[in-house]
């Protein structure tokens, strides 16, 4: 039986990498890497992803996931009780590879959403109103989770039931974190 704890353990590298990324963006650390991944290319006269999707983000998310996944690997290797937490055996995968895959999934998962927003002329950091705003609120929480789920089979293949549980729990977790950050003033919007 899958537990919420096991899903949270799987999500930990992305949560930590996301938090590190948020701190780096807030303090503008590594400004030379703040280069848009779309290279300022346009489609229908509108930017592909905009200035907020940068190579810095890709590198921080991938590296952060690699570091946390390595820590999980070491904990599972030396503490059998920790090994039982995971959805799969963390000692059976290369943690650097697994972390890179999940970090890449996280970063890539956000691109389609950004593309849609640019095409609909929704500025970065702006919340749309009405049904469009509600749809993007949900998509904003689920996009990175979907990206990770799409690449997860490169590490471990979950059943469709487990994948849907991961999607639900991690999307809710993402919304909870963003709501908390909004309430304490770290984020300007949900």
C-alpha cells in the first residue's frame, strides 16, 4: 500500500530544489545564468516562454535534485528503516542520474504552461481572472509534477494508480506550499 509519506519522500528532491531556486531568484545569485531558455525566440509574435524560464533555473533544479537524491541514497544505504520509506529501492539507482532526471522533469514540466500563458498574453507573475485564472492556478501546481511523472519511468515505473496518487498528493503539496508562502509574504501571488 502506498503511503503519503512515501510520496513525500519521492517529492523531497523537487521540493528542496524548488526552495533553493526560490532563494537564488530572490537574491539574484548567479545572475550570468539568468539567460532565457527560449533565447528570445517567438511564436506568432509572442515569446516562447519569457524571461522567467532561465538556464539558471534548469541548473539549480537539476543540481538541487541531484544533491537531495544523493542524500536519500546514502540514508537508504546506511539505514534500512529509511529504505522502507521509498516507493522504490533508492539504493538500486544512481542518485546523480535519478536526481538529474527528476530535476529535468521539474524544469521541463513548467515550459508548456509558460508557453500557453505567453500565447494568451498573460504576463509572467500575473494571475489571469475568471475560469482562465482558475485553470492556470491548477496547471501552475500540476505542471512540474507532470513533468517529473513523464520522466519517472527512466528511474522507476509506477502503476497508473500510483502515478495518479503521486499527481494528486504532489499537486496539493505544491498548492499548500505556495499558499503558505503567499500568506507569509514570500510570494506575491498563489
